[in-house]
């Protein structure tokens, strides 16, 4: 039982990051579909890498430099996996006029102007927002932001249909609907890091992450009738930015 769950966890690590996993971990479409419950846990690992790099760098350089290095570390750990999904989704929704055309553009390996703009704004947005936080809050923000945003993406697996028919699609094994039990496991990993944050900041971050997720879900339902792997990456990116927006918001305005 424990070994099987560990295999699912490491399977998620292997799929969503470039981090090494034990040699005994197998690979199958069935195992990958079960690993979805551990996507927020992968976020904790990636966020933990960013938090560690930030903490170490902060002893040598100003906060913006430490934030930049932490972002570089997380990008290296994931290979820009989710950023690529955001870029493809922006190109598809920005340049397509019907479902098939949007899907074709999203599958194209070339990056268009919408994709470039989306990636630049996302990276700059995260850099500015994290640099604006109190230095001691940034490691907690990275842990929670990466976990919560991946849970937001996970909700698509439980509530929407996968729309690509291509059996060779990398995300095809994730097309199986998540069970309520699996979603609850994922939620536990997303909630855990929130306990270390100030209550109102955590609530504001979750609220904005949820709002941006719902906004994207509306677009996916309207134009695609479901989701693709790129849609999951785009949701993670926007939810992460939304979470940081909530943390950086002026609480004096939000809380009387």
C-alpha cells in the first residue's frame, strides 16, 4: 500500500519535473492517472526548492536578486513545463476562432506573439509580486503558491473532460476523471502550507487563485468543451499569480 502510493507520488514527480526518481518506480498510464492526487505535493517539492534557494541567496544579495534566483531554480526543476502550457494556451485562445483551430495552434511547437506576451507577463508578475512581500514571507509564499496553484489545476481533472483524441498526447493518461477521494487527498497537500501564513493573506490568496481558475475554466468550456494538458499548465500559472496577488494585497483595505 505505502509502496504503491510512493510510486504514484514519484510518478507525479517524474512527469511534472526534471528531478530524479528511484529506479524501482515503474511507468504506466494507469499509474500516472492515479498520481494526479499528488500534484499539489509536487508543488510543495518545487516550492521548497525555490524557498531554499531564496533563503540561501538572501544572505548574499538583495531580495529581488534572491527572488530571481529562486524563480530560476523552480524553472530549472520543472523545465518550464507549466509556462509552456500557458504559452500554448494563450496562442490557441488568442489566435483560434473555433475548437479545432485552437487545438491545432496549441499543438504547434512554434511560439506566437500571444504566447510570448503571456510568458513575459507571468514571469514579470511573479517576480514583482514576490519581491514586494516581506522577506520572511517569501519562502512560505513559494511553498503555498506552488501547492495551491497545482490543486487549482487538479480540479479540472475532476470536473471537466479531456478534449484531445490524439492517443500520443503526453497528457492523455490524465484524462481519467479524478474521484472525490483523490481530490480530497490533493486538497490536503494544498491546505497544509497555508497554515503557516497569516489567515487573511491566505484567504485572499486562495480567493484570487480560485477566481482566476474559474475565469479560465469558463473560457475552456466555451471554446474547447473541456481541457488539454496545456490548459492545466495555464491554470497553474494564473492561479499561482492570483495567489501571490492575494498575499501582496493591502490588508488594511480588505480587513476593516
